[in-house]
């Protein structure tokens, strides 16, 4: 819902200022239409339905996995595709993975989204409407910006959306913004008063390998990125999550775990190892044995390391799969892996 358009429309209709709050309260609580907003006059509900689309997005396809994960392929009003995922965990968590851009201008080699043509930055309302779509299905309590796009290249919209997420039930402390290492954005995020979490997609400690996997490393070298993450930690006193996708035979040896441990301060970083979900970009995931050995080596060096639970693999909603097929097949949603 475009809240700027809503606000303008309400004032053109001569409505009192509290109407905006009323409409937003219903929407954030999961209402499915203006018609449900029983404390608004009927004529106003009808006028709003004509003037302000209830969502800035249309849902083109929704895929349901056997583990309860739902992946939605959506389109903006100007036809740009994007994807968002709801993950349900056994411990009761309901976590959203949202996109900040349609496609992505960066070209990480392992990432399905990076192979798509970049569309544009999403507006704050287009980001919020992804969350609102799932809020209409269930209560939600966590959000990660790990769908399509590099969130810190679209930080104004990301922050505007984050300001509203608590109204849906997602606190700032349960919201994580992921980046490949866009330094100006990390510093801005550190300066923002919201206690958002920062996640860094690292994927290789060796500079040459990292540049090969993530060309952005040439622009913002890892040493400078880690210095920015450490400034974030100093300012926020919040540990930084390191995301490390496990690519078979590429970045998953015990020696590479040692290289990683050598550059990460265990007081500042926690490592999240991500089993790679093969897409059509020609890379393979590591074996469970290689992942275990890698984790054990990190822990031997005092780093806290976990292996991410894979959700939604049977519908290509797992990390790294977002958007892989969205453009090649209108019917298939393939979600790419965000930053
Ligand atoms: S990993 Fe993130 S930054 Fe890299 S291409 Fe994919 S969406 Fe873009």
C-alpha cells in the first residue's frame, strides 16, 4: 500500500488526519481489503478502493513447499518481477525473506538473481507489500533482507520499510539487512537509530577468490568491508552475522576455514554456513561432511558457527535460488539468493 498516495488521497477527500492511522492499523494487522475496515464510513472505503490500490504488487504465482515455506512471485505496477518467501520453523518462528530490488546490478557468480537483468530499486511500499502479503496469511515475527538485490544500494527505501515492520509484528531486533559489503550503506546503517541486525555475505576470505565469486570485492575490498563492520559493531554493540555459502571444491576446504577464522574476531562475528542450493549457474553445493569439517575448524578457532536450516528446497525458494527461473518461465518462480 502506497502510504504517500493514501495520505494525499485522504487529505483531498477532506478526511481527518487520524484516518491514515486507522487504515494502516487494519492493513498492518492483516486485513485483506478496505471493505474489512469497519470503523471507516462505507463511502470512504469505496472511495479508497477506487483511488489507492490495496497493494502496490500483484501476486503472479505462489508455490507451497512440504515444509510450510511459501514463495511468491510478484510484479510491480510497471511489470517488474520480484520474489519473497515465508519460512515457518518448528520452533514457531515465522520468518520473511524480502527483496529490495527487482533483479540485481551486482553479478555474484553463484547467485541466480545476479544472472537476471537488473530492473530497478523497489520503493518502500513495494518492500512492505511483500511482508503484508504474508501477514495476511499468518502472524510474522522475523524478516531478512536476503531476497533479490543488494539492500544497501536502496537504503532509503529499506529503512522506510523497516520503520513500519514493527506494526506487522517484526521488531527491529528481529530484522536483518544483508550486504555483500557496500561500505557507504554499512556506515549509514550504523548511524541509524533503529537496532537492525547486519549480515555480511562473505563467501571467501582469499581476496582473489572473493573477487572471482563477487566482483564487488574489487570496488570494496574485504579488509575495508570488515573495518566498516567493526565500526558498526562499535556503534551498535550488535554482533555481525557472516553468511558463507558452501560451494563444493571452491571455498569449502579446511584450509579455507582457517583463512576465514584468521580474519574474523570471534567477539564481533558469528558465522552462518549456508548449504548451497544448485541453480542453473553451474556450481555445486558442498557435501555435509565438508560442511561439518569447515564448521569444526571455525569452532576450533573460537568462532561461533552454525549451519543454516534449508527451507523450501522443493520449490526453489531456498537461499541462492531466488529468481532463477522467474524471467525464463512465467510460470516458475525461482527465487534468487539475496546478498
Ligand atoms: S548475492 Fe545479492 S548482491 Fe550478489 S548478485 Fe545476488 S542478489 Fe545481487
